[in-house]
């Protein structure tokens, strides 16, 4: 029997990734869920989080799969109740929220893991190792997908705090901040907001050191989740959301463990070693884009 874990927010990502990763691992036992509507067959379910915390002191770890805006209150309650907490990405609606959670977790002596699932993708560590001693001349992110396909009717992504196209774009930022051997610094950005929405549907960024990026949620047909890094020793491509690594067009070996199994293995290590893992750099770049970016208004968007 693995460590008891409770999954909160039984929606798209919980069902697609968290439940399979937890149930396939010997490290974990899915001991309860909390959701207003969602359940997992065969697992005790609660609709009220406070009730679950009160009734199940035998569950030391809580994994929060809610959208970012409602997530803080759940994380704060879980930490106050002495539970270790795993946060889906982005780790909060604001940076200050996550700073507060870090302090609360440190004070309580529990583990806090701000996960970045794309950073756990198979090609990321091989690409990081190859780039570590290279002279990088430029890097470009091309992250273009169809929001109707990947976020069907999820209006929260277009509401304040939902981040818009930065919800997938932050995945690219979690990869590029891991693989580049220097820190990025935003110089310019342009954000396109649908006339009827709170968050952008497309963005272009230019960072120092010839690092640039394009995010777009209006991409029909082939989807792109690619990062290209030019170096004086050749071109590195991290393709398909971090699952493929190519040097000068030749496929390279990657790791074997998938994103969510790797995240749950890392959470197990953090709990066992009484440590936390909170890297806010991807979110800092999103905040900088909203702070510095020029806003333009584009066509209204409906799902
Ligand atoms: P979702 O299906 O829209 O929401 C997840 C669940 O959260 C919902 O089923 C809902 O459960 C609960 N919830 C939503 N709003 C709530 C509120 N105001 N108060 C309390 N509970 C609420 O979203 P998702 O796609 O799974 O995304 C959740 C998180 O995972 C996001 O941060 C997202 O960026 C991240 N993520 C998503 C994907 C993806 O492909 N969709 C991939 C990787 C990461 P109940 O209504 O049953 O309570």
C-alpha cells in the first residue's frame, strides 16, 4: 500500500492524467476525492473539502487539480491541516499567493510542490544537458494550438486569472527556463485580447539574448508545441511539448518516464525527504508579459 493521497477537482486533467498516474504507482493509494460533481469509481468521494480534512486524518498528501483562481483557498486549508500539497500548474493566480503558500508550508513543516508537467517531459533533461556547455545564439518558442480542442467550453481560461493563452504558454516557459543556461529577461510583448474576454488569445514576446516566443490559441490543423535553440555547435529542437529532442534534425534519445508519473515520483521524494520544490520563474515571465505587454483588441471569441 502506498501513501494515501486525495485528489481535488475531478475535471479534465485529473481524469486524463492524475488518476492513471496515481493508480499505476506503488508509491500511492488514491484514498479520496473532493469535487462538486466529479467522482472516481471505487474511491470514496467528498463534495466538501473541510469535511474530507476532518474525516480523513489518514490522508497526508493532497493533490489540487482545480483551476488557478479557486486553488489558493484549498492549498491554504490543506497546509493549515498539516497536509503536504501538490499544485497543478500554474501554481496560483498570483505570485504573492504562491509566496504565501511557501511560507505557510515552511512554517508547518510540510512539503509544497509546484508542478510543471511539461518540464517533466522526456526530452527536457537531455536537451538541458546538451545545451549546458553550448554558446546559444538564439532561441524561439512556437506554441500554437486550438483552444476549442484542448479546453472545450472551459470559460475559466478566458476569465481574469485564467491566463488565456498563457495557460498552455506557461508550459513552454517551464521548459525553456529549465533548458537555457541563463536567465531570461522580457524586453517587449504584444498581447491580443478578444473584445469579449478578460485574457489574451495570442501573444508575442521578445526577451534579451535573442530569445523570442509566439503563443496562439487560434491554430487549427497541425498543432505546434516546439522550442528551437540555435547554438554555434548546431540546432537543438525540443518538439511536441517536450517529448522529442533533435540535434540538427537527428532524433536523440530521451527519458522513458511520462510527465505525470514523473511528477508523482518527485512528490514521493519530496514528502520522504521533507522538502519543497517551488520554482516560480515560468510564472514571473507571464506576469512580466502582462505588466510590460502592449494590449491589442481582436475579434470576439466564442467556443
Ligand atoms: P477543469 O476540468 O475545468 O476543472 C477541474 C475541476 O476543478 C473541475 O472539474 C471542477 O470540479 C473544479 N473546479 C472548477 N472551478 C472551481 C471552483 N471555482 N471552485 C472549486 N472547484 C472548481 O480544468 P482542467 O482542464 O482539469 O485544468 C485544471 C488545472 O490543470 C488548470 O490549472 C490547468 O492549467 C491544468 N492543466 C490542464 C490541462 C488540460 O489539458 N486541460 C493540462 C495540464 C494542466 P467540480 O466542479 O466537480 O468541483
